[in-house]
């Protein structure tokens, strides 16, 4: 006989009920759809690529100013067909997020309480909702994470599909390299359990797309990692300062988005209670350690959005033997606790948050939605040209013969400026030379400003090495050769070797 916690699904018409839940989620996503300035850093590369300038940010040099190759290629393919950027990116983002939720509802949430709990958990996580759009890679990460969980949570009597799990894990890593930590324990455990030459061969075959990308990256860009890795982690800042900032990131989340943090912690706890799910719990835990060690991020909740999505699946989806990780009452009790915590943020006792808090962390959607939200979109003044940074970027096109400008914010500005304008980024996100210099103090997480060495701008404008510091002159020559030289010349490959062995400690101390 059906109970309030396990209603009679045929009478309720479960399929239609799930469709209603899915439509509710979709409407919320569309209502709060927006774009971030950081997304337009990648979208400038998308535009350059689809218009024949290569996978470049400043077309004169090969620098990887994006962190998500798979997402970038998906957007480039759709943009090449549509010819439009803003709505194209939002539609692709909404579709990926909606497909991810549909996948869970119809493949993993086998009973009605699971479906209700899953959607409720997502709606209570500001981090998940904020990054279902934004233009960043999170929506595709949600879809790949849902696929991985579906494969991993197969019925106990069915062997876990090793090749497909490694392939989806590979694609998740291609979408953002650090996301490999979420699935690494599970993949390592599976490979150990199935240890054989055949299993190793299948795993290696599944990882070929990642290997191919790394080979391409080394040939084309001269380095194996995105330039943002060097700009944000090769700063000369002691590791302890990063870790303190990372702990502050979690404290900030507990203050401003407690539903997300509790969701992740409960997901870890629930998964540890199930042998089959335990490797996934280790993945979430490993990723949390990484987030703390890397200092977190300046975008509130962004780094916890994919772990929160996975945690929602682990809390609600049927276990590999067809049961729950714990009973329906416990599951719905956890949901109720998260709902109460999330709702508590709606009661704003202290007034609205400052746009950028003292911690350096900001609610990015709140910061940009006034200009970039889908609800306020206008064809007469499309994003990013309706934003002051976009207007400034557009004005740079009309200032010949000047074509090289200093910049501190390069998303809207860089996209609006177009390929004929070269921007030199103080934060080094798109600058391979500055990314290898120590940053200035005080610093804000995600915004590690560099001082321009004497003669650097003159070198860029003249095409000659006019840097006055003798310790930095060889570095500039190597970076220029790697990013602008002939791909397969012996001199360039010698420079690639030196550049990959270079340490930020080798550079002269930064001075304002």
C-alpha cells in the first residue's frame, strides 16, 4: 500500500509529474539566465576561431586564455551556424542544464520522492542555479557529471562499464582540467578492481581525447595547461595564504549560500554510507581539499556548483541495488533542512551584500545581471555593448593608429574591441609573459595584478625586446618565440623547454 513517502506512482502518473518538475526547473533557469564578464574572455577566442584567427585571444600570439576546451568547441560549432553569440551561448547553456536534470529525473530518480527531492535540492542551491547559465562551462559539466553518475550507479548485478566511465571522465576533464578530481578516485578504484592488461588498454583508449588535446596544446601553445593556471597559481604567494583564502571561500559560502555547502557535505556523508558510492564521496572530498588549497575563487559558489549537483544525485538517486542510501524519511528530512537554510537567506536582516565583499568574493550574478540578464536583453543594445566596459572596448576600434591598450577587465572589453585591438592584461589571464611574474600586493583572489616591467609596452609596440631588466629579457624572448614563432622550428622547441622549466621565483621581485 502506498504511503506519503512512497506514493502510488501509476495513480499519480509519474511521467507527467516528473515533466512538471523538469519544466519548473527549466522556467527558473530561464528566469535567472545571465552572462558573466569572464565568459566573454573565452567568447573572444570563440569569435576569433570561427572567423579564421585561430584558437587565440590576441590574434598576434598563441595564448590559451580559456580553461574549458570542450565547452569552447561546442560553442564555436553552434556559433558558426547561428552567427550570433549572446543568445546562442544562453540557449546552449540552458539546454545542457535542462538535459542534465532530465537525465537524472528519468534515468536515476526511479521513484517520486527521489524526483521531488532532487529538484528541490537544486532549487535550494544558489551556486547550481547561478551557473546553469553565465556562459561558463558549468552546464556541460552538469550534463557530463549526470552521465558519469548514471553509469556508476548501475544495478549491482551489472558490471560497471569501464570504457564508457573512463571516456565520460575524460570528457569531463577536457571540459575543465581540475574536475578530474571528482571522478579520479572512482576511476582508480574501478581500474584496480578490474586490473588486467585489457582493462588498462580500454582505459588508455578512452583517455585518447585528453592525450590528443595535451599534445595539441604543447605544440600550439607551447605549454600543457591554460594560461590562467600560470596567472592564478604561479604568483609567488605562499601556499599558506592560498589555503587561508580557500577556507574563507567555504566560510563565505556558508554565510551567503548555506544550502550549497550543506548539500555537498550531506552528499559526502550519504555516499560514505554506501560501498558502491564511497569512491564518489572521496572524489567530492578530494575536490574540496583542492578548492581550499587553490584559494577558492572570486565567484561565490562557482567551484562548488558541480560538486553540489553530484551531491544532489548521491542523496536522492536509487542505489546500485535499487534502494536508497538511507530511507525516504531521512532523505526528505535532509531536503527540508537544506530548504530551511536556503530560505533563511531570503530574510535579509543586514541589508544587501556589497558588490565585492572584504574577502574579495562576489555574487557574480548580482554584479552583472542588471546588464546581462536574459530578462533585460535588448536587440538595440545587446550584451556586451550595453555595458560600460563593452562601450570602451568598442571605442578602441576607432582610435588608430593606436592598437595596443592596457586593461584590467578583459571580458566585455576584449570581445567588443575585436581582433584588431591587442589588450595587455594587468591580471595576466591572456598574457603569457606577465603570467610568469610575481603578483603585486595586496591581491584579490582570481585577480593577481602584475606590474609592467620597464620597456614591456614599448617592446610590444616596436616588435623589439626593449625590457630594461636583464633578468627578464631572456624570458620575454622565449615567450615571444613560443607564442609567435614558427610552430616546428628548433629554436621554438628549445624555448618551449625553457619556458616549461621556468619558475616564478626566477623572476625579479614585483614592484608597483
